[in-house]
């Protein structure tokens, strides 16, 4: 780039600059004001540049003002350096309260949960598709058995007996529900559920007046009154699956038409139990004695083969009247038996010897079933109905 300042050669030769800017610069130099003009021009250029930057920023923040509160960030907050993250141990300490800078709009949660107000009354809940006894219990912060015991008069003792559209009573606390009958006494009712009479009388949701009850042996309580028994525990009769042995399979005569008769002899089990279906995960309820569910609901599709978990003799083969549908029970000897329920087909007969891995039926959804699966139970004379997860391999 050519310099606008005349060169020494120009001065010596007397040649004049041949361009306007060069001539203007030469005059400024000759007047002695070139440096002053240069400083003024630089200041003007800087001022124009700064004005342009401010104009762009003002337009940018004007457009941001139309966004949601969450997207608005004050200029001061944006320019404030972020503090380094505190060590993990410091997270355990209570964070100090920091006032929000002016201009920040607090976020509003659309899912605020109000604190519990200590409910003492019964609620009615309509079962939705996909609900189970356990999911409903979790929704209301109760134990599964509380849902079952609170609805014994509609569900009986079977956790599978729920369906969409059905109404359930939801207790305010863990316990059970009792429908008062004529001639009952508070001492007897309380003792049956494992609580004291006072815990029933004094519970606000029962609306009982101790001064008006009279003798606890024959209290003034109207028949049909529903009483909340806080902390009470019910009992589950074993109508569906009594202990069935090869020596006396007829003990299951009241269970259903699949009961066997006579006595049988045959192969003994190894007591090493294998999975009865190919899948090894749940598609329904897990083992939960407190909710009267003593087996596991193993995933399967209609028609999938079901095999014997160990060697043994068939002591029940057919329909169960108490919700298990098509059912098979195998006695393995030495006090052990396995149960297979909700089957689609039963492919063995009473007294038949089976060996570990033999096909005995197919997966189904018969009886009180929420969908295709195998309900599997494992029972011992010494330990009762045990958790299958602890024994299957």
C-alpha cells in the first residue's frame, strides 16, 4: 500500500502527489496538524463502532423479552462468572438461602404435591386398566395386604380378583376392615385382628363414642357398620391349594374336579428344581405371602410348553374352582411338591410319573388371570410355601 506521505525523493525532485488524499495529507503536514486530525478521526470511528454494537444488543434483548420466563436471563446474571461446583461431600450440608436477582421469574411446577392432611376416612377407588393390587397399594402409600384386607367382602382372599371399573375401598392407614355383625364383642374382634379394643374405639374414622358403647362384650354398634382396624392383620384360608400328597391326593376333593383319588407310588425327586418355562422373568405378581400370593407369575405366551421342575408323581390334574383355572400339582417325595396354574392345557393324568423336563402342559390364562403367564408355587412340609426364586436354577 502506498503511503500518503510525500517521500524524500518527491521533496528533492519537487514532484507533487498525484492523488487527492495524498495532496490533503501533504497540506495537513505542512500546517502541522496531521497528528491532531488523526487522533480525532480515530475517536470518531471508535464512537461509531460502539454505537453500532449497542444497537445490535438492544434489538437482541428486545426479541428475548417475548420468550418464556425460563428463557429470560438478565444481562448482569449472564455476565456473572459461574462458581465452581462444590465437592460431593459438601452436598450433604444444607445450602444457604440465596436471594434471586431482580428480574428472574420463579418457575412454577405443574405437579405440586400437597402435604398429607392425615386422612382418617375410607376412600373409593375405581380400578384402571393395568392396575394391580401392588400398584394400587403403592399409589396410596399402603401395604398390598391392606388393600386386600380392606376389600375382603368383594375380593375374598384372592389378589387376582380385580378388574377395570371395579370399586375398591382404600383404608387411610395400614390395617384391615371389619363389618360388624350382631352378637359380636369388641374384645373378640380386636383379639382376632391382633389389636386392642381401645385402638378400634378411639380411631377417629370409626366415629364411636366410648360413653355410648356400653359393655365391650355386647357394644351398641349397628350391624353392618364398617370399622377400620388400624394395625390389624387378617388370616387367609387355604382353600385353593391344600397340601396334596401322593399318599392321600383326595385331600383336594373340595378344590375342584382336577382332584385325584386313591394313593400312588412312583419316582422320587432330586430336589434340584429347574425353571418350568423358557422365560425367567415376571409378568405379574411376585412372591408375597402377606398379600396371599405364594407363588411367582412367570412370563409366557399362550401355548408355550410347561415342563416338570423335578421328578415326581402327578397328584392333581385339571380344573381348580378357586381361581387357579387349569392346574397341575406334582408330588416330588420327601415332603416337596410344585404347583402349575392358569394353564391352557393339562397334558398329564393323575398318578402319572414325570421326570424333570417332561412337558406336562402349556401356558394359558385360565381362572382368575390378568393375562398369559404361569403361576408357579413350591411347597415343603418343613418350610411351608417357600419363595421359588430361592430354589429354581
